[in-house]
C-alpha cells in the first residue's frame, strides 16, 4: 500500500504555505497551529528525517481532525491529509491508544437499541418526551407495503449501515420507498457497519476485513448499491483507493440523492404548500459533490457547519466539540422556524444534539425522509 502512496514523500511535498489555515474548521475554531495540516507536517518531517518514533501526545493530536479534507482542495501540492494521517495512525496509534472507540460505539449503539425498545412501549414513552431519545426515534416515514407491480428497472442492494439498523429506521423506510417508487426491486438489505470507526481510528486491518465482508454479500447481478448516508458512501468508496481494489462493485455504489437524479426523479411541484419554506440542508463534511435538492432546501456548504458527529468527534473530543460548535454553527435565530436536513445519519444525530443543547425546537430530518414527506 505505501509503495503506491509514499507517506514520507507526501509529507515532504508540503511547502508550508499556510493556505490550509483559511479552510480548516478545527484551526478556525481553535487557532492552534498544531491542529493544522501544516503544523503536523512540520513535526512529521522531523520524525522521518531523524528516524524518531512519534510520541503518544502527537498521535492523539492527529486525531483532532474532522477528516473533511478541506485542506486538500486548497493545497497547491494536492496533499491528501486524510489518507496521510490515517496511514500514520495505522502505523503508530495502537501503541498509544487506551480507548478503542470502535468498541465504545458498539456499546453506545446497543444502549440506544434498548432505549428504542423501551420508547415503543406506551408506559415508558412518556418518559422520553422532548428528549434526545424522542427526537431520534420518533417515526417520520413508514414503510410503504403497497409496492407497485410495474416492470422493474433493475436490481438494488440497499446499504442500511449500523446507524439505521439501531436508530434511524425512518430513513431506511424512506429510502426503500423511494427506490421502489422509481421502479427498482430491492434484492438485499445490508446492515453491516461500513467500517468508518476503524478508518477513523487508523485501524486499517479491521477496516479491510469489514470491506471484505461487504463485498462478499453483494450479488453479482445487482445494478446499484444505494447508500442513504454520505459517511457510509465515502467510507465504502474510499476502500478501493486504500487497498487498490479493482472490483466493479465500487463503481455501483451511489448516494440516494444521485440515484434519484440519474433516474430523473421529479420533486412535487406543490411541495411549498406542504412544508415550511426555506429549510436548510447541512452538507456533510465528507461530501465533495452537490446534493440533488428541492428548490426550497438551501444548502449550507461552508466546511465546519457540520454536526461534529461524523467521525465520532463528540465522543473523542467533547471539549473541542463545544468550542467548534459554538464558533461555527448557525445561531438559533438563523435556524428558527426552519427544518434541518442532512444526507448523513451521523450528522443527523449531531444536529439533533446541537438543537436540543440550544433549547431550539427546529425539527431534523434525513434527506430521504424529507423527500418522502414532499409526496
């Protein structure tokens, strides 16, 4: 892997120009040069030149990153910081890390699964009213059981992922409804974790095993693999580059909005009468292209207006999360009376937390849920 992508060579390419300062959300909020790609490359240069082993504090410092790769788009040398730092963490991180956040996430998801079970039982539901649990588990879209018998356009695998499996069943329902409304048959639903917790930790061995499980579950005659979470989509697609995989499966992976776009899905013309006008779409940090949006869904494209949940930043760095959220997020006045939409399931969780922390009542939906509500 590193013969093809030489980490040392990438680090030497950094000219220390500082253009990444203007786009790095962590630096903008903290003003700490060591949270900037340039500052980290300066230190890494010393390690490679003097053949030193990075210490625990520096490895932890590498993790204070949103993996948005905004710096790459501004870098004159086109350095892929996300890939570089992941490879460095893969080489050194587990010598210094005391907490396995992949395991911690599994505990959290199973805890939420228990809460979801209790939430559906009438006597317990009243306990959760107006709480995070209520916002997470209240059903917005139900499964359409009257599937059309019209000729099918093709076969689909829907990648559910772990968040929809444990928490956001409404997004899964909405995605499946949309896929079938267009005229495709859902051949299989895959509920695996995409592997992002391992990628975020720099544990490439486990990440590769997770991708191998994913590949083994895909039927050979499937037309598309649809993801309704941008983080899942980015993680699955990124594996082809990390491990130099040639399988044509990766060319079939597509986001739900792009799936609607290539199938010429038309948003209802009278949606203005059904929902609040001028709602906000929060573009996930890991997304590079534009989302296929209805006219009244205004995109917030600035890097850093994220939920800070996309790479489990809230779990790992709660203090920095507070600083960044206060510095970069929209105010209550800017979100008041608007519905908040995102195409990442982790981002949805983070948006709900931010809204609740601010004592705001702005509703939060996933992209698929929102589009289904337009019908």
